[in-house]
C-alpha cells in the first residue's frame, strides 16, 4: 500500500497531517487513516525489561543476563516487530531468518529490538516475557511484580 505516513509530536505536524489528509480526500474521494500510539517505551518499561533479563539470566542461565536478553529479543521481540513493521520483517527475513539459532542470538545481541517498540508493543513484550519465563520456572521478584502492576495502573 502506497501513501504517506506522519509521526506527530506537535501541533505544527498535526496541522500538516490534516492538510495532507484533506488534500488527498479531495483528490481521491476516499482515504484510509491508521492511527497508532506513537509514544516510545517508557523509562519504567525499560527498567522493568532489564530487571527481567537479570532475573532470567540469574535463574536460568548461570547469571548470563546478556544471553537472557538476546533470547528474549529473539524469541519474543522479533516476532512482535515482524508483526508490526513490514520493513523490519523484510530485513529480518532477507538476512537473518535462515541463520541457525546460535548465530541469530549472536546477531540479535547487537541489534536494537525493544528500543524500537512503541508503548503498546513494549507492554506486549513485557507481558510475554513475564508469562513465558514464569512457565519456564522463573520466580519473579517483588520489584518485577510491582513494576509490572504499576504499568497497568
């Protein structure tokens, strides 16, 4: 689907977007508008993710937080980005999808994944990490439980 997209952070950008929508609507008689929450993940979400990586690393990987982080990014974060970004999906599929698991972990360890999330995707990522690793036997700390609860408040 071709067209224009706008990231709006202020009233000037909003005015430009509405003018472009009006112009396109007048020209074509029909437009499709797709609105998503454009805020980036919060500091609390970022802190919680790292606390979860540390806890997973401590309980499952002999203290190796980096391995835990890479595994979460690969097994949970990549599918979220592939679902939400056709550009990421294309790049991942063309360059990384055929690598073996160990090579993927190594590469993903060097790539920003969760920093590309908006607030909604970061919530989904945190929820999936929490549920997935609880099923694998991770006992979450009070800090992690309280922080996760605070995100929903």
